[in-house]
């Protein structure tokens, strides 16, 4: 079962997610190795895949603030994890949507590392504590882009649909 693999507080900058010293590495297949590089144990766990598939980072307010670097979203997506936060910085959210990273806005989330998490019917269910928390759904157009795997696959799909008409 997916679980919380790390918990952050407020105002987690993109420089925490993807440190600026790695900006010369921009390919989505290479960026994941530098995710949270300054959190050495967490970075090692990510790179060693020491977590269940589909697991979660949980954060408080303003996750992804700071610079507009899209590598912050791509390095998280490269690990196949999701992010639940009380809210996200605007530019990070748009970069994540464009890249197909699943973000979950959950203003009342309460969870700790190793808690088992389930997403069901617009709820985050903390199976460890038995508590449920409402999700603020993304607008349908934004969710469609994430569901397609990002803006490029979404656009490709829409263009193919138009060609078939």
C-alpha cells in the first residue's frame, strides 16, 4: 500500500526539491537522481526505490515556492511518487500539471511518515489513523492534462482526435 515517505512543513522551495547546482542536468530521465539531494537519507531512499509504488510526499502550505524550474516537478515524477499538500505554489503547480505529476490539494491533511494512504472518492484516507480528509479537485481541464501524462501527450491526443473527425 502507498505510504507517506516524507513529510515537509510550509514553504518548501524548488531549490529544496531540485537544488540549483544541478541545473545543468535537465533531462527528465536524469533529474530524479538529484531529487531532495540535500536530504541525504531521503534522496538515497528515493534512488534505491525503498518505498511502495505510488507513495506520497506530504507537505503543508506553499509547496514548490521559489524559482520556476520545471526540474523540481520532473524529478519527483521520475520517482513515481505523488505529492499531497495543503496548497502549492502557482508556478510549481502549473509545471507539475504540464509534466503530468499528480498533485493532491488537501487543506486539512494530517499524516506522518509511514502512514498508509489511500485516495478514494475525493478523499485522502489515512488508513493508519482512520481519518479522512477532503480533496480540492483540480479543474477538469487541468486534471485531463495530468491524466493524459502531461501537456504534450494531452495535446497529441487532442490533435489525433481532431484528425479523426
